[in-house]
C-alpha cells in the first residue's frame, strides 16, 4: 500500500482533506505527521522540506499545495530522485478580487473627508500573468481605462500595453502582479515612484519585497500619493506601531489574498491530483 504523509494541511479541514484524498487516492494510506518514514509522498504548503525529508522519501514525490516552492530543497530532490509538483493558479480569482477591493477601500477610506470614484479612472497593471489579467478584467467592468506592462505580452490581456514610464505617469491606480525574484526586488524604487502621477494609489497583492516601503511611506506622508492597498508588506506582518497603519487612504490586509474557501478547496484537490498523477507515471504540475 502506498503511503502519503501530510506534513501541513492545505487549508481546508482535516476531515475534508482526508475525504478528498480518499476519492483521489484510493488504496493509499493517508496520515498526518511531522517525520516521514518510508512514505511514498509528502504533502506540504509552505513548511520547509529539507534534505533529510528528501532522503526519507527517496524516489518518491513532494506535492506542494502552493504556487511557490522555494522552501523545498530542489538540489536534494534531484540527488534522491524525488519528484516535486506545485499548484499554480489556485488563487487567481481570489487575489484579483482583493486587488480590486483594496483599490475601492483606499479610495473610500472613511478617515478621509471625501472619497474618490473608481469609475473612469486609469488603472495600470504591472505584470499581466493570470492574476494581473483577472484584475484587469474587473477594472474594465468598472469602466476603467486599463493599461498593462509586462516583460512578455499576452494577446488576450484585457487592456492596452504601454511602456512602463507611460503607465506610471498616467495611472490613477498602479496594481502590482509580479513575482518576487532578484531582478524584481524593490521594483518600485525611488526612480519609479517619482514617475507616478500625483494623487495616485499603489496596490500590492503580490510580494512585499517588490516595494521600497520607506519611499512609499515618505510619498504617502507628503500627500504626493493619495493612498495604498497592501496585502503584502516588508516586513510581514507589518508591526502595529508602523505609521502606515495610521495614514488615511492606506488599507492593509494580512496577506489574505489567497485565503478564500474556493481557493483553498482548489489547492487541496490539485495537490492530491498531483500525487495521483505521479503514481501513474504522469508529469502534472511538475517543477523538478
């Protein structure tokens, strides 16, 4: 009998996880625990999988119920012949909806004397992958003019591609949807912030490291920027004494873009389907 060890529940109840596992992995022994011992597969979310765990599932697989997998020792996976899969796109709609909601919440912050209408505003989407495109569609539905910038352009993007400087100079709202990597770290730096339109709003539902928070804070305090909607920060969580919490127009949520019932249900199902596919010799969502 093949064995799956769940190191970290994928977000739904334990009972629900086991029920889905029973359907997707008939005949498997599925248990929860911390230490693998001869298991064929492990399921984790963002809990680290080090070389010791890789050794314990030699020739097996790691199913990561998450899009990112930088917490998995990929070199050790290669040494021990361990397959690794992830779950891309499970929270596309959830994160896009929060980006839209943060925009409206920032514009209508009751700490301000007057709110601002979103209707007719120009929204710049930086990063036009699945989440950026989904967010663009929501802004389109609100009668916004949507601009987009990305290193690779999608012909189905529901907006108009422009140069980055044009987007920053003309957007009333700038929404970030980039992955965090060495070349995008501090993407919104002093130079790019200086290109933004006076009175604009920055929205970040991607990664806190994309933004130089010191510069953002400075521009918000001076009134140059009208607000910010931040689901991610650096550091994370943002300390309660940080002044960003007290600036009208700044709305901060606790990295909860992915945290909807529907998204967590999807990633549970997809992570278990990845295990089932591996057991049949199929490459499904593999990243190794």
